[in-house]
């Protein structure tokens, strides 16, 4: 299985990917950031700083160009079906949300093995209902774009009040908090339905890359996604 680790910058994707790589192989797909622990590092073939110089591009343009090059290559793909392959991706969500590079990578990987996405969220960034619902929308949009089984993990729970965070998983609690009825609250309330398009309702995964909390449960959830014997609840 390939596990495509996705999420916003500073959510802790690389740290989570390194933890999960203890069960398999780590592939660094971020051409801007070296990863010394990676079994396969895309920077062996593609480096953002070299693309900037060669094509006279800024950092964002070079990142997009690097993804264009990556999707045209097979050298970085590990085809061993007996291994779980953890693929760490850049933190620029627009690469996946507003371009087709993510979908093209999925299609390429599916030629070799099944693919799952792992959406990482920073717990500190979703402590307000508005931020939480915006995250749900991003997560659901990502699932729609990639069209593969997906798991959502909330990272850095060692830094927040977990009991407060767990309230957000209850749809009735969210709806009650948004009962004011003005236009913005009505818009926010409509986003609650996105909760059902993530794995949060079925199996809340609260993890900490720093302490290792929840990593084993996260690995089990990923493994169960493609298990014919059941779902991840």
C-alpha cells in the first residue's frame, strides 16, 4: 500500500510520516526539503532551487514545476507490494486542491499498489469552530479530488485540551453552537455535513508526533482501510 501523507504546512506531516515509516518505507516527495531519513528522496532527481535557477521561477512556480516533473517520472516509485510505502508530500495544499498533480500521482501509484491518503491536521489550528469547519471542507475537497480511501488524523494533541476538541466530533454540539442564524453562521452550519465525508466520525484519530501517542492506532486505521473484512470504525 502507498500512503499519501497530505496536509497544510506545519501540520506535522513529515514527523508523522517518519513514525509510520517504522512499519515500512519512507518516500520524500517534497523537492524543496531534504529528508535524511527517507529511503527514497525525490531530491536525488528534482530540486526546487535548481528548477528556480533553470526556469527563472519563484518558489511557488518552482514547486509546481517540480510536481510536473515528478508525475512524469517512475524512478522514485517502490513497487514492492509487501511493504507499506509512506509518501511525504509538500505542505502547499494548492498543489492538490487547485491542480491535478495529486490525482496524477495517485493514478501513477495505482499501477503498482493500492493507495490511501492520510490528511494531517494541526490540533492547535482547529480550536475554534470556524477553523474546524474550514478544515473539514478542505479535507472533503481533497477526498473528492483524489477519489481514494482517506484517513484523517489530528496531530499535536499533546498541546491542547483533548476533551474540548472531542466535542467537535458531535454534530449536535456543533449545530447547537451555531444556532444564531445569521448568514455567516448559516454558512458555517452547512459545513457540518462535511464531517461525514471524513473518517473523523467513524474513528477519531488523535495523535502526537512528539510523544508517539496514537501512532499505533493510526497505523491500524490505515491498514484497515483496504481490509475486506470491515471498515475503520
